[in-house]
């Protein structure tokens, strides 16, 4: 609906109707056909890594540029010396918005051993008070997944994590399209701690001891969209921010932070290119150099 309204506003503002349009339909049909059409000069896509790779292969045949914003399994690293209350807020607020269905939401929580047990306990207590329901109700904090089958997929991912040795601390149940806030204690070797992206209100907790260990755990993923680090030591913060292979790192905040003008995009299988204000204009522009050679003669 927002896309349709945007097109309507553009036309009302004077953009020629033939210059901008919104085509609705299944991406597998409409999107694939549009991307394969040689009249399309460039493709920008937001969605799954699998579809992004297919689009890149299609466009590569005619060497057309592709901008891709794909999957992620973003890490939030939390050190002993952090602002504890702020860290709890950032973990919760950065994950339950849109029921966890946000590309740059923190999806792995890497917590230093000195506060790990306390943090898991306090997080569990806070999540127990979260109100679930109709998101049109202002008092509701956690709504449903986008579809019931999406919620069922999250439920399967929770079960798989438990089968791989993860400890279920709270939640784990699904009712129709609603998934309870779920806390899992996991090892760095489990799928959810590496490459399994969960689009739901699930909190995998991973303990670490040293700075380098935290960076290594964060980087042990095929994704690298966004990230965050919570600490009062700016030297540590900058070491982590520079060490994590991701398109962004938010210091003392969740990676689920995006302003219109900042460059947004990822490393590795999280995508290609950057979007956001000037970045989008650059991605959608071809440079041309015109030289007046020998003009002085």
C-alpha cells in the first residue's frame, strides 16, 4: 500500500506517469520477468539471498548493474562494562519490532561471561512481560509474523536449535501466526549462531571471554549486514567495529538502526551495493566523461 501511495504522490507532484509505475504480483513471476527484460537498465532488489543470486545471474548475462539488500544474521556484542540497562533495552527493542522480521534486527547476542548469567535471567524476566496481540493496539509490543507459515518456519528453527544442543530458556511456542518471545542458550557451532537467519522474536544467547573471541563468533557467518557493540570503552568499541565484517556497526546500540542518509548494505551474502539518499542516486547513475580535446587550438 505504501508503494502504491508513493507512486500516486509522485504522479500528482508532476512526474510523468510513464516514468514511474508499481506492478503488483508474485515476485517469482513479475520480478523475474522484469529483471530479464533487456529494457531494464538496472535492478535493485530487497529480499532473500537465494533470489538475489538468481537475479544477479540473470543480469550478468547482459552486464547490467544489480544492487542487492539480502539476508542477515546480525550480531550484537555486549561487554561486561556496558551500560547494563541500555543494553537490555537495545536487545529487546532491536529484536521485537515487527516481530523480529527486520533485515538488520540483531539476531545473535554475544554476551561476555561476567554478566552473561545475569543478562539471560533479566532478559527472560523482561520478555515475560511483553504484551502480544494486534499491532494496531498501541499497548501491544509484539505482533504476529507476516503469515502463519512464516511463524511455523520459526517454530521449526527453534526445534532444530534445541536438537543441536541449544537450551530453551523461555518461549518456543507458536499460536497461529504468533510466536512467543524465545530465549535460547546456544554454542557458536549451532546453525542459529552462524548462518541460519530467523525472522521472528528469537534471542540466541552466546557467551564469550575475549574481544577477539567475540569478533570471531560474529564473523563466523556467511552474512554481514549490520552489527552492534555495547561497551563503555571506546577503544574496545572501535576494535570490534573495525573487526566485524558487516556493512554497519552501531556503537552502544542495536544494529537495527537506520537513517535515510546513511549508506545501507552488507558484506558477503548480505548483498552488493549501498542504498540511502546519495548512495541510491550513485547506484542508479551512470558516469560519463566528456572531454574537449585540443579546444585551445
